[in-house]
């Protein structure tokens, strides 16, 4: 059952009509702010529909236009053909007995099936749960059990990762199950259905559904019940869960609604639509940035989303831009760094790019200038936000061209129909130019963290403000400037990583007494992971390489620290608190001397 976070959710107008009008308040661009609060007034009407309901209307209008291209699968979808796939799969899942609010795990990379499930979930009133395909068994187990998933969609393998073997190792009794209708799995008690993608049929010895078979079956049966179900889904209902970082040692399950997602998509269409004619999307789908800015655009506009490969690949990305004449690209800075540094970049024509939107980790003004000059691209801009607010809070492209420095240096202004402010430790709005925590309020804020009322109440105030945990300042025109993170979260290559989870895995080693994990700046990934480790007094010989090997089946490969040091002591304050920032400085100095 979803946590009752709606009580702490912001108050916003509701109606049984399909459109909700925003009460526009006049804010003149010539009026200079004195307090660090800004709201983006807009006459843009709210859409009071689900993602799937609005997509169906868009698909009817642009039936024969292409909406998705999956280069690695050699698949091209028109709006009509994609809608047909969504409807066919949804009809079969409805027949399997999936009910409203059932959580549905998707453990896949960037595939067509992953995108399809975003709209199937909305159509049936399910909650799509996106899980990183690089997760190992116990990480997968945690995600499924945290939110009680009833079904999972996975592939046999993802590159070198043998996904099906990992899953079977997690539930060895799967081979003894006699029916695909009522699974009974000891470590995954809520899971009742397993669906395997790919052309090959699942092994007959396993109670697993074939995605392909479900599509074929769903295309043949009546869709009357499906239409009835879709019409009954409330736009305010949850539609997706993305796992985000925390300091508790485990990811938190941010729960987002149809209303928030569809209206965020609409706002982005209004803001960036002219650039998104043909959008290249190399960022992973398990990241909220990809889902909102890369997958869901087709719900509100005529556009083509191009996915170069199932996982980030600079050559595939450049080839996709070259072949599809992409007009825009989104991604974390690491994706752009890899392209800029690639020796074959000049072999591909990237001049069709008019806009690049970068987000998911901090970046410098010098780097954004490099993107504009060397790709080249007409405009590069930052997009800032969090999973908890449906991806996007601000865009620096609101500056247009009149102030290039502000466009490249700032996080920009907040999106239409949102409020943003900078506050001190007591939650009081600070004067313009003063540093404080960034807070945001508006329609895309999450319902809450699934199953965690305490963490929800810590993140969202009673009046609906989302505490971002990020430090920033606001100028007199409402533009935000990023300073740093209050939280200890590490963002490596655009992926959120929480140190305490790695620390907990390290101290499972029999020779380890304590561990402290932190980050240092990295030219390629933005941040790289470091670990300082204290051994037990009676420990046998233990080297950094031993720790790295020990972690291979404990955490995903990208969480394993690149730099591991065995130390006698940590750097502490006089009161005994660990000072990770000083450890980070020490590591940087050590590496610079080499």
C-alpha cells in the first residue's frame, strides 16, 4: 500500500475537467528580486489526463509519423505501431490479472520494451519500477521487495551481464515451479509473473512468459476491458517509481504520478520542443532524466526519439546523430566528454545538432563552452532537478542568447508553474545573492518515498516544499547558481551513488573494521569513488585489490571504489566526526604528486 504522503504533498487545484488553468500572477521581467524566491508564471493549462490517455490522442493525430528509433534493435516505430504494441501488451497483462497499483519491475537497459512499459503501466494503472540493469542479485532483491513488485520484465543478458542467471541464482526454486500463474518464491514473495524479452523462447522448464508471445496474444483478443481499465485510471495515481540515493544505506523509492509526469512533459515540449524534432537519447532509461526528457516526449508532441544503443556508447551515439540528423541530444556530462575525447569524432557529421541539454551532475562553464565550440552545437544548457521532482526544476536556456555567461554559468530559471527559493537552516528565505538550500514546490513533486513516511516527511515540508539538499544562490532575476551538495551523495557519470551502501558492503569483509567512502573530482566521470579502510587489529594481510575482488558480487561494478587505501586512522574533527572533505583533499594531493 502506498505511503500516505499525499498529506504532505503540495496543495494544487483539482477538477474533473481535462484541463486545469493555472492562476497566472503577473511578474514583470523588469522587476528585480530582493528575496531569493521566484515563481514562473504561465498561462499554459494543466493537462488532467494520464500519460497513456494523452499519448493515445497524440498518436491518433500523428499516426504515420515516426516516434521512436532503437538503432541497436533496428526497430522504427510510428505513433500507430507503437500504440499497437502498447495496447497488445497491456491487454495480455490485464488478462494475467494485474491490478491497479500493482508494482511492475523493469530490469532492462535502453530497449523498446522498456519504453513500451512506461505507457502500459499508465494504461493499466500499474506502477513501473525502473531498476538498473547492472545491479547484482541482492540489489535486485532489495528493489523488488522494497515496493512489493508483482511482476518483472527482464532480458536473458545485458552485454556481459547474465541477467537471467543472476535472477535464477536469486530464486533457485524457480525450476520447481509448476505454473506461470501463481509463482511462490521464498526471497521474492510478492513476485507472481516473470516476462522475458528477446526473440528466443524462455526455457520450457521455467515458468516464464515470453514478451513476444504476450504481444501476439494481446493483438488477437478484444480490447474492450482494456479500454474500460484505461478510462478508470485517475491522473493523480502513481505511475512510476525510481530509486534514488539516501544516507540510510539503501535507495529510496521516489513515487511519481501521471499528473506530474505528463505536465512536466508538456512544459518541456513548450520550452524545448522546437529543438526536439529528432532527439538523440544516450542516457540510461533507469535514470529519471531519460524517462521524462527522453521517453515521454511523444505523449505530448510530434517528435522522434532516437536511442543509439542499449547502454551508453560514444560511437553509437555519434553514428545515430550522423544517420538520423538529430537536432538535439541530452545526457550527463560524461557522455559529452567521451564524444569530445573520441579519436573518431571527425568521421561523423554532428552539425545537425542545434541544442544539447546536460544534467545529472555538476559541470563547469568552461566545459559547456567546449561542448558548444567543439561538437559544435548552437546552444548548450544545463537542466537541473531531482528524481523527487520528476527530473527537471530549472533550465538555463530561459536566458536565450542575450546573456551567454548566465546561460552557461547558471542553473537557469525554474520551469513554468513551479516555485523555487533559497533558504537558511531554519527554512527562512534568504536575501538575493546569499547562499542557502534550494527548495522547490509545484505539480511534479513526488507523492513520497514508498514505504517510508519518515523520509518523506524529512524531504517534503507540510506546505509542500521539496528540500533538495543542494546549496545554491539566486540572482535578482530569479536565476539559480549551484554551489554544492549538502548530502554526501556521489554522482559518478550521472549515476547517483550513496557512500554508506558501499561502506556497509566493505565492512562485511572479515578483516575490515571501518570504512569511509567519498569522492574526488574526475575529468571523465565528474566524480570518482574513493575508500579509506581501517583493518581489524588481528587482521591477516589485506590489500586494496582484495577489497575490490570481495565487492564484485556485493555491489554493482560502477560502485566499486577506484581508489582504495588501507589507513591507520581517519581525519576527524576535535569532537570525533569524520571529515570526508579533508580525506578527499588528501587523496587529490596524493594523486597529483604521482
